């Protein structure tokens, strides 16, 4: 049958305006997704073609019998296979596949380094060291394999021993004490640490964080981010859907839709906000630092500006140190109050000893426990739970909460 040009778009419900609109929207989304993916697909194809040509020419020059086969093997060895068959057995199922999302490249790269170093002879060892050198050039010392994981382990061990310590900060301070600041930053962050570098590539190209969930080794106020890291992209997506859905249901449709949007959309909106306000703002809308038009453009296309990355890294270290200090002071204050509440002088003395130990190990962060705050905690411990809830509630709620507690007591007494 001849096509009269009156057919509905692909996927449209025939003869329905709603179906046509849905189909147009779906087709537009498909085109955008295809166009967005073509950039990355083209880069991958270019890499593979260059590798094939170089390997083929090498094979011809060395007189290898099957240069095409050698070139195909070179692509497999250096550009990797991303099919399910190339994953470990436990990573092929629903759970393992979810946990291993976006981990194929990291695992394959480490396997490549191992093969080159152990099976490639002297040339393979040089190639492996050269690969690590390139990785350090782009990501710095912090981008070397397992660097961030080892930092988390070292920080967690230090906390267990009573030290408020950051391995990352210690490395930075050591390098800056031995070398000029520019060189020290280059060693630590690679090309992103060079003075005036407009964007941060160490976070994208580094391989420091290979083991998910190592942040659980640290004492923090919240480990939600570390748990989501273990769950992988699926966990992050589910979290965003729940958070965004909650915003939509409470009336903040724009924020909810943005929260559920792909990273590319969020980056574009963030870049537009930076361009409009001249500043980078955190998730709560608070200013982080001033930015310019170039940095806004970089963020809009998905790259973190170098200035933002530097400040955010420093803030993250400071927040971690602050959180551990507060946690330890609360623990000591709680033990001190418990000793007074239970009339146990040994617990009180143990709390005093912990303060002295902290101050000895962290002289630059002296801890001072306020006796009035301890006694206030003791007073709270002597109250019943319903009294504590009512006393700490907003003033407008206190009378109602006390009435509810009184009714509950009366009901319990009448049974």
C-alpha cells in the first residue's frame, strides 16, 4: 500500500491526539538520548580503530602471520569487552550485575596492569609502570588504584586509636612542606592541580576509589552515602526517585523533577544557576564560592570546575574532622553523665582520662568538657522519656504532648 504521509509517528496510538503527543515526546527523548550517546560512542569507536590500525601495523612490521587477529586481540586486551560473558560469575545476576555497574572498566584495567607486569617480560613491566605514570599524570597520587580506599582504612584505624587524622590532608601537607605549592598540587592531583587549571579531571580519570563502602570504616554522623555507594547506581537512582517523588507530592514539582532527572540535566541546570547567580551553591542553596562564566559553562557540560573541586575537597576534610570531634565529645560527655547518674566514680574518671588522652593525641584540637552541659545531661537522664520528648519539643507542641503522655499513663493505670 502506498504511503500517503498520514501515518502517526512511531509509537503513537492511531487517531488519538494524546497518543500522538506521547509518541512525539518519546521520539524526541529517543533522539536526544541517541545524540547524547553518540558523542561517547564515537570516542569509543575512534579508540578502537586507532588501536586496531596501530596493532595491525606493528604485526606487519614484526612479520606476525595473522596481523588482523593480532589487532583484534590487542583491542580485546586494551579496550576490553563489556559483555556479560566477561564478568565474574557472581556479577552476572541481578544483584551482582547491579553492584558491578560501571565497574567493568576498573576491573579490566587492573587485570591489564597485572597481565602486563607478570606476563609481558621487561617490556610489559615498563608498560605497566608507564600506564601507572599516565594515571598519576591525570589523577595524581590520589588517583592511583585503591588510594582513596587506603586513605579510608588509615583514617578509620587512626580514629580507633583516638587520633582525628586525615591521610589525604597529611599527604597534601607533606608534599607542600617538601616542594613548591604548584608542584605539590600537581603530584597530588595531576594536571587538575596545575595553577589555573579550569576543570577537575582527577575525579573522572582517577581510580582511587575502587572498593565501595570503605567510608563505613570511619565514624560519621551518617553513613547513608557509603551505603548508597555499595548499592551502586541503582541505589543512587532509587534514592533520587524517592526524594524527588516526595518533593513532587509536597508541591515542589520543579525540584522533584530535577532530582529525578539524569545527571546531564542536573549539570546543565546547575551550570545555568551558576551563570545566573555568579556562585556555586550546595544542595541547600547555600553559597560555596564565587564562580565565573567559564566555570558555569564547564559545569553545564558535565565537568567540575577546578576551583569548586578544590574547595569541596577541603570542606569535606574539614567536615569529617569536625564530625569526629563532635562525636567523641558527645560520647565522653555521655559517659561522664552516666557515671554521675549511676554514682559510679570509675566511669567519671574514665571520661576524664579520655579527655586527657584526646588532648595528648590531638594537641591542635583541645577538647574541653563543660561541667554544666554534663549536669544538664544528668538532669535529662533523670526524667522519664515522655518528659524528655515534651521538654525538647517546640513550644507550641509541649502542652499537647504532655496531655497525650498523661492520658497514656491514665490508660495504663486503669488496665
